C-alpha cells in the first residue's frame, strides 16, 4: 500500500511538472526575428571605416539581443562594397534575392548614391553611414543620413575661418561626391563671408604623390589650405606638404582626427585644425565610458567616431523596427533628442540626423577643443 501511494505521489509530481512545462510553452510568446543587412567597405580604400562600422553595429546588436532574450532577436548580414559603387549595387541586388530584410545600412557617399534609386523598388528604412553628399536623402524617401554632411563641416569651417581672420585659403579636395559637395558649399559660404579662395586642386583616393599640388600651393599666396577628404590619401597629402616645406595653417575634416590617421600623419598633423563631432573616446560620461569599455574588451582597440555613428544608428534602427507592427511595410524612423554616444541627436524633416559640431586642433597628437 505504501509503495502504491508513493508511486501515485511520484506520478502526480511528474504530471504537475509536465503540465507546468506545457503551459509555459503554450503561453510563451514567439520570439520575433528582425533581419537587417549592411553594405560596408570591408575591403578597398575605405576598409578601415567599414571595419569600425561593422564592429559598432555588431556590439549594438549583441547588446540588444542580450537585453531582449524572450522578445526579439536581431540578425545582421554584412556584404562588402569593396569601397566601390558598382560592387555596392551588386551586393544590394544579392541581398534582395535572398532573405527578407526589414532595414539596411549603407556606407560611403558614392555607394549610397548608386544604391538609393533601387531602394524605391524595395522600400525599407536605410541608415546612411559615412555619407556626406549634400541632398543625398532626396534620392529616396526611405533614406536616413546618420552622419555629418560634408556641407555641414564646410559651413562650420568657413565660419571659423572668417571669424578668426583666415580670409585667403587654398582648397585641396578629394574628387568624389564627398569632396565635391563640401567644396561647393565651402566656396559659397566662405566667399559670401568675404573670404578669397586663392587656388583649387583635386586628388583621388588612390593617390600617393602630391608633389605637383604642393609646388603649386607654395608658389601661390594664402594663409592656409583646407584639405577636404576622409581617406589615407588625405593624410598623405598633408604629410607631404610638411615634408616639402609648406608651413601654412592646415584645416581638415573630422575623419583625419581618428587615431590611426593621426598615427600615420605623425608630426605633420601637429597644429592642424579639424571639424569634429562631440564623440571622444576619453569622454568621462557614463554612456560613452561604458561604450568604450565594452568596445575595448571585445575588440582590443579604442572606438572611433565611425564606430560611434554606427553604434547609435543601429540602436535607433532596432528601436524603431521592434515597435513596428508590420515589418512588411517600410518603418518610419523617428526619434526626438536621442541620447547616444554621439550626444543628443534628432532627425529633421529631410531625414538627416543632426549632430553638434566642434572645432579642434591637433596638439602634438592630442585633439584639443578650440571652438564649439
């Protein structure tokens, strides 16, 4: 009898456990999967930028999935544009032939400019990283630029020059969409403010010899030179200026303030004046210091502002997609006063995210503020 009662008790316990797990499984909400695709320059002349962006997106997705284990799982598929528009378009076509994606990241002005006309045939919200081409979001109503526009930097720099009595400037710009856009806006704003552009030269991403450009600069009169660009060639241009004895003030874009470019430029960048964002890897604020600590632990290097842009853009994208009730329709990306590692940002009616800009100087390898 005792054995029979014991067996009944054990059976009751087993049944209770089974009922519990069945109930849990029946009532457990189905985990929602969100697929995002990213076309980045993982090889080619802008491979460093693509690497930093990829790592920023990966960290954001990893954190999101860890904090939403029973709700939403985000996956990201990366494709390499090879820093080339035609390969970027091929990558987009490949992605569209495969998994159904709810959002995209596109990097570099030329690549995004080539892809966006096709985005209208497969409309999904797309974050544009390292895209500075003026009016780029006019190409598609689904495009959101999460980057400073080259025209924004050009306006800020022209204002700084005029306010600080640099009224005769030579310009050397990268001959791509980024450089042309910045040059055109700079010329308009600088000259309307009373400045004089004394000479203009262009260069390519692959260029390594700048001697002819520098000799022309040395033969003309100006108070300084504005080197517009974001690639290794931009740094080499400034480095060769100093090697060939050009001693006038150098102005540059924010990309040249990243640690790897400062290392490449060495002493030649000392005294250079840049436009930059708020982001600084040495920022003591909790949101930035936590991000830097996590990033360094995972990747064994300091994050750059390219990483910061990608990290914040991924968080905003995931936040908006997770709130969508129908991912088959393009989600409208919106945020007001989003606080991320890039500071307080918001998006305007043209789908351009707005960021604070500062003017800084390279002081023996350290970036110091000289104007807000």
